[in-house]
């Protein structure tokens, strides 16, 4: 189960690492947060790991409704939006379409990891009240993965 999540569509560990480094190289060293808005595991997993390698705190959106995306576009602390929605390719100057990056050259120089302290920032949708933010450190996520791995 966990193996399929980390290696969607039967991809190899090497391919996942190459894809993550390709995304990290495209992001550079972001000074703001990176939003991850991918619907498919083959974009989501390398997008998340690539953003972490680049040193970015990743914000996970509660949805991809126009109002949510408008909030992202207006937030000066959000530097990039990684997505895999074909219809949203030209929606924002912050948007990076992940499938195009993954289809690029196989020769990608590795990026020196700059793991962030705050790994993810999740938001509630804000449909019933103001959105609330929940931040998770890398250490918290690794502890949660340990618990999940034991349960599988």
C-alpha cells in the first residue's frame, strides 16, 4: 500500500527521485510557501518531495474552487503553485504545471536538499468560518509515517 503511494503507476524509486529533483530545480530556493494542488499521485508525490528538497513549506489546499485559488493568487507569501489541472495551466503567474516538468529531460542534476522546518501547512475550507491553519513539522510527519507503517 505505502509502496504504491510512493511509486504510483509502478514507477521506480529512481524515477521518483529524478522527478522530485526536477521539481526542486524548477522551484529554486523559494522564499515563500509553495502550494500543492495536484489531483493525481504521479504529480502529487514528486511535487511534495521536490518542494521539500527545495526547502519550501508546502501548503495543502482544502479544494481548488475559484475562490480558494483567488486567495492563493492574492497571498504574497505564496511563491509557486504546483498543479496538474490541464484547464488551470494559464490561470496564474505562480502556477507550475507538474506534468510538463516530469516529461522533461532525464538528465537532471541533483539538488542539495534544504529540508524545511515546517513541512506542510494545511487550511480548513473556511465555508463555515474563517479558514484555520494547521502546521506540521517534518519531524511530526515522520513520526506519523512510522505509526502508519506499523499499522499496514
